[in-house]
């Protein structure tokens, strides 16, 4: 696939997804979400960005469409993580949307990359240009030049994320362990399938420091 066709494809996907997202996700209420988030803070931290385990994700400042969609997928089992699904038993669609709105309203955390200059440069090359020989699309095309994602399309922000969590997720996509549901059509499995463990490790560090 040429670079031009892949960009055209990504654009089509983005337009389709922004259309779906406005149709399928109810608007959440921040205050109602905050009232429910007491139990979530036990693992994700009071501020949504100080998790009790370094491999747990930061939620603060993530976009609402993405957050709500992930909660729906945990609840349905499409993203099969027992630890998270157990938190959502008995919650309504509106409850999930409220939680999504609450975490999206919190300020995101920023970190600095810790890798060597050489690793950061290599990671930046993949982030901005992909790995053409392996068919890996540029991360920036969907997650933005600064890792802020695309809120309208529900593409996640990936900057300011815990390095351990990012490594685990990219590996899980590659190995087919993370379910992505119909909304995203396995986009990330395709991307991750062309990445080596070493590339995943340097990317995770580089991304954590983007802002
Ligand atoms: C017992 C610990 C625990 C509790 C309590 C908990 N979570 Fe989680 N959460 C996790 C872990 C671990 C993950 C990462 C799962 C994985 O490996 O994919 C996660 C992932 C998530 C994600 C996906 C983030 C992303 O970037 O894709 C969201 C959203 C989330 N949790 C929201 C919540 C909400 C809302 C609550 C409260 C109703 C909550 N969590 C309670 C442990 C917890
Ligand atoms: C075609 C668009 C697209 C491209 C290109 C892309 N991503 Fe993604 N990415 C997504 C979407 C959409 C999701 C959420 C999908 C889901 O829920 O499974 C996602 C999810 C992720 C996540 C999980 C975030 C979380 O909080 O759990 C990480 C990490 C990630 N991408 C990193 C990357 C990296 C690194 C690259 C480049 C090597 C990349 N992505 C390229 C669209 C893309």
C-alpha cells in the first residue's frame, strides 16, 4: 500500500469514526461522574493520574469519547480485563458516559522521556514516519504530532502515559490479546503487528514525554 493510499484510508476512517462517535455516545455529566469515581480512585489515584501501580493507566485529560468507549468495551467483555469489568457491574450507559466526562475534565500529567538521544531519535522516526518496510503507519497520523490524540474521532491521547502501561498495551495488540471492538476495527492490531519488542520499548518512553 502506498503512503498516499494509507493516508487516504486513515482520513476515511477518521471521518467515519467521528460520525459514529457523535451518534453512539451520550454526553456525560462531570459532577455525576465524580460522585461515582471514589471507587476508581483506589487504583487510578485521586487525580486520575497517580495510579497505585506503575503499569496502570493514567485517565486524567484523556478524551471523553475514547474513555466512554473503553468503559463500554470492558463492560461488554470486548476488552477482556476482569479487574476492570468487575468495577462496572450494574452501571448504566449514562453512568459510563458520566465517568468518561469526569476523567476527561481532569488535567493531564506530563513526563519527560528518559532514553538515550539515539533511542529518542529512533522512536521519533517511527512516530512521525512509521516503518515503511513493515507497513507500520506513522503514529502521528492518528495520535497527533504531540500525542494528544483526536478527541472527535475518539483516538486516544497517548502522551503522559505510564511507560509500563504503553508497553503492555502495544504488546497486547500485537499478540491479539487486546480486543478493540467494532468501533475501531482492529486498527491498532495492524499497526502493532509490525513492531519489535525493542521498538515498542523506545516508543513507549518517547511517547510518555510528548506534550
Ligand atoms: C482494582 C484496580 C482498578 C479499579 C478499582 C479501577 N480500575 Fe480502571 N483499570 C485498571 C487496570 C489494571 C487497567 C488496565 C487494564 C488493561 O490491562 O488493559 C484499567 C484501565 C482503565 C481504563 C482504560 C484506560 C485506557 O487508556 O485505555 C479506563 C477508562 C478505566 N480503567 C476507568 C476506570 C473507572 C471509571 C473506574 C471506576 C468505576 C476504574 N477504572 C476502577 C484498574 C482498576
Ligand atoms: C490509523 C490510526 C492509528 C495509527 C496509525 C496508530 N494508532 Fe494507536 N490507536 C488508534 C486507535 C483508534 C486506538 C484505540 C483503539 C482501541 O480501543 O483499541 C489506539 C490506541 C493506542 C494505544 C492504547 C492507548 C491506551 O490508552 O490504552 C497506544 C499505546 C497506541 N495506540 C500507540 C500507537 C503507536 C505507538 C502508533 C505508531 C507506531 C500508533 N498508535 C498508530 C489509532 C491509531
